[in-house]
C-alpha cells in the first residue's frame, strides 16, 4: 500500500506496435514516450513490468528511474538497458531530459545477433553504461534517422534497415566495458551456475554448495562468474537473493521474518543484517520508502 492506503500495483506492460512502424521496434524521444502514455490513458510514472526491452540513452539533462527497485540517475551520455521482466519506474519528469528510448522485442533480431549481444540473458544487476567512444551514439543517431524515413523505402526494406542498425547498436553496447560482455559469458560453468542459482538461491547462499553440486571447484565458478558477470560468485548469489527480497517486500505483506525465512535465512536478524549490509537500509525502511512514495 502507499500512504493513501491503496495497494501498490505493478502493471504488466506488453508491446504495442505503432501504426506504420516496423513490427517489434519503436524509437521515441523521452518526451514522446510520456505523451504517448498520456494519450493511451496510462501513467508514464507508474511501476511497470514490461515484456520487452527498453534501451534508454540520455543526451542532456537528468533522468531518475529505478530498475527492480534499485535507483539510478542517468546524466548526459549514460545508457540503461532494461530487460523484459524487470520492474521499471520513471521517477523524474521525462520531458526534463533530452534522450531516446528504443523499445524492442527480442524476436526482431536474428538468432545469431541475439546470442552475440546476450539479448535473452537475464540481468540481475542493471547499471548505467558510459561508452568509451561515440560509436553507440552515432549508431543510435542513424537508427533514429532511418526509423523516421518509413515513406522512403518499401516496408520490407525499412524493417531490415531498422533491424540491422538496432543489431549494430546492441552488439556495441553488449561488449562495452561494464556491459558484462566477458570472454566467458557463454561458458558452460557460468551458465550452469546461473541456472542453479535461479533454481536454488532460496535454499543455499554458499558458493561451495553450488560447486559441489555442479562438479566444479569454487575457483572455477568464481573465475567464470567474474568474467561473465563482472563480480564474484558469492556476490552473484547475494544479488539474486537481494532481488527476490526487494520483490517480496514490495509485492507482499509478509513480515520481515517471513520474507527472510522464505529466502533461506534461519533468523530474522540474519536477514536484516544481510539486507542492511548490501543496501544501507533495513527491510522495513525499504518497504516504507516504496509504500510511502507519492502517487
């Protein structure tokens, strides 16, 4: 509930193609995104869980948002890639920042590009990207320009142009430093570890347990995870536990001890200590902050 006693609702947001636009992709300014939502009687500042990708680039100004309840401030030059299933919340005026958002479904890309750009890989940690050079920005400029030239080409050709430019943009961003495009991103140890964590994070928080179950050494899992996700294996587990904790605290009325128990903590104090160490606030304070947020 929020401060007015209303339940906090997170809307499942599905992709809606614009008339005359290529199926599976849209390129909009932040201001146009706000106007479009208002035009469809949608609140652009509501919490949503999109079933498609949001690729956000800010040219000037500042945009405040949260992804899976982690807050981010995007300044000029920052990019943010929000994956399907993540909870997105725009927290500042969309018209106060000059930027672009590319909305797209994974299916618009060919399988080879989707694999190379890690498009369908779940993202536990979403962080702003700051590209090393201007190549992504220039590619985005080309994509924006061609997206608006629908009448100049047959529809099939226009779709292919948009598809190819989007592919170039995603491939560049996926392999930026900080974009988790490490050499072992697709390695078998990491993929098996990731699947095991997704299945068992509420039962075990120890790297040693996963290593024994999968038949790898702790060192192998740590090395593969650091290369693929940019963090140690233990941190990867903790991030998944933390994500689920945030979801339960916002979505349910479970007391803190029940949330901790569901996530594998034997005592409420252990869960509170874990949460505060990693977020800087208690579970109760985190829940209150979201439930007291203005409408």
